[in-house]
């Protein structure tokens, strides 16, 4: 009986020690990557390192002021299940890593406004054969920019015939914005004016050649546009 009690006490002490040790186990290693700024478009990627790729829970949200937008909130796996749900956008990149990508631009989140926004991540993994859990949290701040590039036409007297072509000279700001002329749903890119024989040192000055195809209606919309890397777009009209 004494031996049994001794073994029982040892077992309880070992179990208690394991329980206490598991309570101090580190949570998953979380990394948030993505652009420093988002606009109409922008993605954030959450990379998580956890033994066996196992997670009990993953919560991701975007917080801006008093508005919280859930990006992902799910129990994804469990003590013996890998945290992989490709339909939900979670993929297992190797034995101990999973990854989730979410769109956080205004097209995906219409309530987004200009300013700062926080991406909050909570990841929970099983420890002690699933009897306990270890949690990690991480926050990353992104800037929301919604002001579109500016574009202004400088040239005059544009004459375009159906089946013909024309050229327009314009200025775009910021100068590194993608720009050009859109005829219906066809885009013709603009190029630095200095490359078209115009004597200028202005990096914002552009020229764009465009056409009105024989298959297009003569009333098709024609406009200049400028678009930045995060999807914000400005437009302008001109006489033709």
C-alpha cells in the first residue's frame, strides 16, 4: 500500500509539474507581412509557426477607431488536426508553418477610411496533448491612403476618327503613377514626354497615344487616368 501511495504521489507531482510547465509554454510564432500602406487594394499575410502546423484557434481582425472588421475567426484544427483550410485561405507551407492571406483594401472593406488601421492576430496552439493551450497575439499598423493621383491634360485640339489615332499630353501627380488614356475598356499607357521628343525636365509630364478602333462606337468614353500601386485612381476628361 505504501508503494502504491508513493507511486500515486509521484504521479500526481509529475502531472502537476507537467501542467505547470505547459502553462508556461510559448504560443505560436506569428509574423504579419504586407505593404506599409493600402488603398482600394492591399493584402496582408499572416505566417504562423506551430509544431506540426497545429492550431486550436486563429482570429484576425482589422481595427480602425471604434470599428472592428473580422478577417478570419475560426477553430482550425485541434490537438491532432493540422490548421489547413484552403477554402478559407489557410495553407500549410511546410511541416510547422501555416499561412493566411486576406484583402484589407477599401474594395474588400467599404467602411475603411483614410488614416491608421491595426491588424490584430490571436493564434492558439494545443499543448500537453491538448489539455492546455498556448496563446500568442500580435498587432501591425498599416496606413490607409485613399486620395487618388491627379491627372490634368495640357494639350489642345485633339482630333480622332473612327479607326484612327491621336496623342495627348498631360501631367500626373505623383509622377510614378501608372497613367494613360482609356478608350472604353482599352487602356493605352502613357510615357515620359522627354522620350517623345518634348524638351522637358518635368518627370510628371507624359504623352499617350491612343486609338478609336473601327469596332468601337464613336460615342465610346475617352478619358485620361492615373492609378497608384494601391489601387487609387484619378480620371480626367478632355475635348476631342
